[in-house]
C-alpha cells in the first residue's frame, strides 16, 4: 500500500486521506462494513463496566473517535506517525471530544507510569506482528490499562479468513512474508492472551465475511463486582461456536483453493 511504510516491521501509515478512503468508504459496501465493525465492537464491549477513558493506539487519523464518543468515553489517541497525530488531533477537535492526541510507541505505552486508562484499544494493528511481538504488545497495553485491553486479530476460522489465509500463504509463504499479516486460530488467541498475563473475556467475530475478530481481555484481580454479562462467557467456552454449515463451507472452500 502506498500510504504505509514498514520501519523494522512496524507499519507506519503516513497518508491520513488515503487511510480513510480505504477504510471509511461512503459506498453501500463501505457503510455496511463500518456498521458490522461497530456492531462487533459493541458486542465485544457489552458487559464491560465503568468505561470512562479509552486509549486508542495506534489511533491513525481518528477513524474510531466517533465510536468512542458514542460510548461516552474520554479519548486519548497515540500514534507513531506525525501526519496521523496531526489528523487525529484535528478529528478530535472537530468532533468536540474531550481527551488528547499524542505521539507514542505502542510497544512502550505503559513504561514509567501508572495504569491510566479504563480500556486500551488497538484495532487493525496486532496482526502485523509475529507471535513474540504480539505478546509484547499485549503486555504493553496491559501495563497502561487500569482494567480492559481490546485488540483485533485476523483469523482463518471464518470463511473469508480461510480464503485470505490460503491466498497469502500461496503468494508469500506460510509465514505471510516480510511485513505480512498473520492469522491466528481461536486457540492461539486464547494462549497468547493468557501468556501476556491477561484474562480472556470474549472473542467477537465481525462475521463470516470478515477475517477479523475483536478480543476483550482483563487484568487479573481487577474486578471488584463480577458482571453477569461477562460471567456468562466465563461459564461457557470463551470462543464462539461455529455453525455446522459455516464450518462445512469453510472447509470446502479451503480444499478447493488448495488444489488450484
């Protein structure tokens, strides 16, 4: 992509307008994708309590600022890209959001300071890195969070995810190639969250036509009053169940693509 540079395998987006054109299209399909993403975010955060402050990292040009505003939270954005910081600050002011936008490294978010935000949220970022660095990011987010960490993974457990994973592996090799996007199973996501020291609360897929899922985790020992909505997820499997038809279609598509 023309608007992204990879400095040491760290994706740095430098063109706010190109970023928004690609991810916030005003076409019917673009609006549908935005709606399904917001719906999945709401599902993922349902049951989360006392969310008054959100750290959005990397925030890009502030694409999700309106969502956090509707959530009623004070927003603090961080990005390593100077053009994105400038664009996000403009978006914050235009939307009259309380909070701030600053330059910051996602891998060094909580060093030297006390946990500051109720939720540290990172969307469209974690899957650019291999397992070791993904865990390092989760630990950085946990260090800066008072309670919740919300991230987005790519997975091959949806129909689109399986198709995209096969295409990427055929083009770039099994590891996705240098600077590639990495796919994780629900079991791998669960293991990584646990290894980072967090407690998994929920995995919320956007849908079978998306290869992304939202993951909500919590710092251990932070809950003073167990929330019934989250307690239900702890009593059942934390990962979503696949419908038999969906599983069959995904398996068939994978088998066909592997033979092409």
